C-alpha cells in the first residue's frame, strides 16, 4: 500500500510540474543579444510571440526592471494560433560593462507568459578591440532646421592578419536601407552605407542593426550599430 501511495504522489507531482511548465506562447527568440555596443546609443530588436492555446490572451504588465530597457507589443490581444510582435529597446547612456537584463511578460490575470533577456557589452572606445571595430558605431541622422542627411557611411576595421567574414543578423528595413559588406580583408576597412527610407526621412526613431563575425580564435561574436534620428526645430531648441 505504501508503494502504491508513493507512486501516486510521484504521478501527481509529475502532472503538476508538467502543467506549470506548459507554455501558453512561443517566443521566436528567448533573448535580445546586442553584443558589443557603444555608449550613448539606442538599440532595438523585434521578437515574435505566438499563441499555443485555443483561448485569446490579453497582455497585461510588462516588467523590464530597468529604465534602460523598454518593451512594447504592436497588439495587446493575442488570438488563438496568431502572433504579435514585441519590440525591445535598449538605451546605453547610463550603462557600463557587460549587462544582463530580464523582462517578464504577464497576461491580464498576472500569469507570466514569457521572459526575454537583454544582453550587451558596452565599450567606451576602440582601444581594447583586438579583432574588429566599427566607426562610427552611432549613425545620427538627426535634423537641425529644414534639411537633414539621408545617407551615411560606416567602416568595419579589421586589425588582424586574417580576413574576417561578416554576417548581418538583425536590421530594420522600415526606417533605413542597409548596404552591408560580407567580409573585411586583413588590416583593411570594409565600407557599408545606411540610407533612410521615405518613412525614415519623416520619422523620429532609435533603431540599430546587428552583425556577427568570427574572430581569429574561431569565436562567433556580435556587434551592433545604433541608427537614430530626431528632428530639432526652433520650438524644440526653445524648450
């Protein structure tokens, strides 16, 4: 009898554990890893949340636990089998070193649906880079007065004795078009360009793109470049 009771307890515990770990949603990415990022930048990543259940979910509270991270869905109602998009933004102005921030997402009843981690390594200058670095790492399209810039160049510098392959991982085609190199030769620079779209020319935004490279130790690393735009008018300056 004791053995039977013991087996029943184990079975009930297993059922309870399965129920607690059953996921109502699936995230396209469990983390937003920006890799190396400069100070004073703005960085963005979009993650898809897909429903796994037959009931409609309504997004409630989103806790980022840090003023440096914001998170917002394009729709707070998730229909059965449907998907919505979460945009995670990271502002690196008051941060330093390696960061690891967790964002929790809850439904309207306070049930936790998912969590997303935000990772980055913030640097002040290029002096500690032994493989590659980007200049400028912040592309500022801000407009002062009636006219602003619409296109900007950036350079990926290779300071090693080997050719380094590059792979674009994340970008935002809504606000800008990106011409990105696929490799950078030994001890040379590879040029890339960012050109604003029509929407980008008429909007304020803080976005980014992220690429992957393989260093001389065969390690895969990430690097993000901030792309931002604000419009400053005479009224803005007065405020």
